[in-house]
């Protein structure tokens, strides 16, 4: 190993997530383990909080957190450094959460559970919820159930905040009118 690489590995905390991912992809197992450990220590708390907002269950969130980092390990060869690591990570986290709810059919139950609250607050015809496409339902759930900001939703979905605001506004207007979506 070259002296420059040793210096770099000694200062993992100073490296960007993208640089750590490159080390994880290309270096020896020991160095890769150190890089992965640093990524885990940086992001596990934020990913856990993201997952906990979705599940409202600590055990499920912990299980999903492990699945997210296992998926990073299994997919490390697919990561391209032209993408921000954080966005890639939260896309994986979001996908794991969706897979969890789909497989257990809990997502629809959660939305139905909160439908009366949404209807009271915004005068929404909740029967229109049944006609939502999966991505529309997910967007509304992220905004109103998970209470994520447009900035957070933007990072997860990879769409602009302006676009998300317009989409939510249009969906809510249609639901208020009771229009089919």
C-alpha cells in the first residue's frame, strides 16, 4: 500500500461518503471494512430515524436498518461515484421500507388507519384514496403520515421540491372535490 493511501485510510472521518464508498468498492477487505464501518457510523442514526418515521416500531426499524446496510454491501458494485451516496442510501432505505409494507400488507392498513384524521383536517373525500396510484399514495403518506418535509421527500424520491409541492397540491384539490384520480 502506498503512503498516500495509508494517510487517506487513517483519516476516514475527513473523507466524503463518496470517497468512502470508493474505498469500500476497491480496497482490501480490511480497508473496505473500515470504510463501511465509517459509513455505518455516519448514517445509521439518520436511516434508523427515517425508517422509524415510517414504521413507528423500533424492532421493525432496526431490522430494516440492517437490511438497508446489507443491501449496500450486496449492491456496492452498482454504486457510481457520480451519484451522491446519501441519495443512493435513502433510495435503498425507502425501497426496503416499501417492500416491508407491501409484503406484510401493512401500508394500506396504516393509510386507512389515518384516513379519518386526514379527512377531518383537510375535508378530503377518503374514498378517493382507493383510486390513488402507488406513487401518489406513497407521496401523500410521506407528507401527511410520516410528516416529512418537502426537502426530505425530494432527497428520497429524487424529484424537485417544487414538483412535489405541485403534485401534492393537485392531489389534495382533486381529493377535496371527490374526483377520481
